[in-house]
C-alpha cells in the first residue's frame, strides 16, 4: 500500500462518517487482537514456564493466516462485506468471553481449550480483514483511495505497537484482583472480558454504516440479495477453481510473484522473532516475561517512523531497491542479535547479560528491524495493488 503524500488526504477522510467508523473498527479490533496475543504469551508462561508451550501459543494465533487466508478471501469476495465484518466481530466477542470464563477454572487443565479458542479467534479474523479491505473503495472517492489505503496500513502498524506495548502490559500489571461471591477475577479475566466487549463495540460501528454505503459503484442495487445458504454453498463449490485461477494469475507475472515472496519472507521472519522473543527476554536478559513488550517496543517505534520516511526513499530509489534494502536490514538485525551476545560475553564474562548496554543494543536491533519491515511490506503491497486489476480477488487474498 502506498503512503499518502500529504496529511490533507487523511483530514478529508476523517470527515467521512462511514469511513471513520470503519477505520475505528479496524483500530480497535487490531489493537485488542494483538493485546490478546501478548496476554496469551504471558498467561502461558505464568502457568507452565515452558518455551515450547509459548511457541505453541504463537503458532495458534499465527497459523490461521496461512491456512485460511486465501479461502477466506475467496469467500468474502462474494459475500455481503458489512455482514461479514459485524458477524465476525460478534463471533470473536463470544469466543473471547468463553476464553475469559475458562480462566476462572483450573488453568493448567484448560490449556488445550485455551489454545483451541485462540486458534478459532484468529481464524475468524481472517474473514474480517479481506472484507474490510474490500469495503474501503466503497466508502471513498477514487482520488482518496491511496490515502485511505495508506491510513489503514499505518493504523495496522500502530495497533500492533499499542496492543503489545501499552494495552496488554499495562492491564496485566495494574488491574487489581477483584473477589465477588468467593470468585477471584484477576487481571487476565478482566482484560479478556473487556476485549470481548470491545469486539461488540466494533460490531456496532460496522452496523452503524448504512447498508447502501457498502455497495460497489457499478453494482446493480435493484438485484435482490441471494439466499445466504445458497450463496455460501455456491462460493464453497467454486472456491477451489477460483483459488487455482488466482495463483495462476500470480505465477504468470514474475513481478507480482516476487512481491508475494518478499511479503512471505518478512512474515516468516516475524514469526521466528515472535517464537524466540520470550526466551530472549527471560533466558538471555534475565528479565520477567511481562517486560517483553518494553524490550521490543523499539520495533514498534521503527514501524511508525519507517512509514513516515519511506516515501522519500521509495521515490528516489524505486521499489525494487527499497525492498532490497529492507530485506538486508531484516537480515542484518537478525544476525546482529547473536553477535551482540557473543561480544557482551567477551567484554564481561560474569555479568554480561545484566548490564544496560546489552538491552540498549538489542533495542537498536529491534528498531532496525521495524524500519526494515516497512521497507519490505509497503513497497511490496503497493506493487501488488499496481500489478493486479481493480477489484481483483488476488489482492484480497495476498493482503490478508
């Protein structure tokens, strides 16, 4: 997705009430989704203190994007976008509330169910994202589309920083345990209960958008909507052939395939970092796992800053060179982590992992990774928008 060249486009977009409601729904839903992911990591660590079990938690909220991303894009393309968005938020609210209730029981015996509910919540979210992306062009004019896409891209990055660094850590640290009717409601229960409520708020924001506002401009409004059951069955029957056509479309265009590979590389690297993050904080830095957000906060700062400075670099260097620099930056940040550790051990063999310099050095690596991630994602997503026809379902699948 491209970055807006001026803030005027953003101010104009915020004056559109329907777009503002959609944007708020994205900001809230993505922020609380990231907050639940962080809270799950801390919760699992407090129960079992196992890096393997924490890794399983990361897999549960990450793998659904791989398994259901493309099928969800095909399904959503033919469905009522408004209906998909508010129903998905209601379902996520229900699943999150069940998750919160399970926390009142013996948590060590509920791990399998907690993992399953996390997986289901993430899978439901795969339907909201492409529906939201398809709804944006329906709510803005053609000349406002680029600033709108840019705003949603920046919001996605900010929501990650707010969810991981602010909302979840602050809630877990500051919310007191409340006892009612001999039942203890700790910070985790309160956080998940609040998140369930916020998902309902997102559903309300989507429902407040008039149905007529989420209709394609070239769509014949006089045609009655097909029956939901028959519509769903028809989509499922055509899903395999449409996905094959989509991937054939990608393979025939080398530039588009390259953009997909670039985004996939960045995504896999993020998953790897997320997998080892708790071990870095607890075993390497000897810090409590609930301080993980503070250690990796520089990555969120880098994401926001990178989205601001990227347009100048992209205009001067071009997309291919910008993406190459981003990939090199990700590789550099990843390689620097073990090198910094070895250097710290060499300088101070006894207290090498307790000094502030190592923490600062890791923060710099995370900052570089955050900026580099923008240099990969945004130009690659922009290339995908340019290389696919308007309204193509392929873009929805890939951006998901």
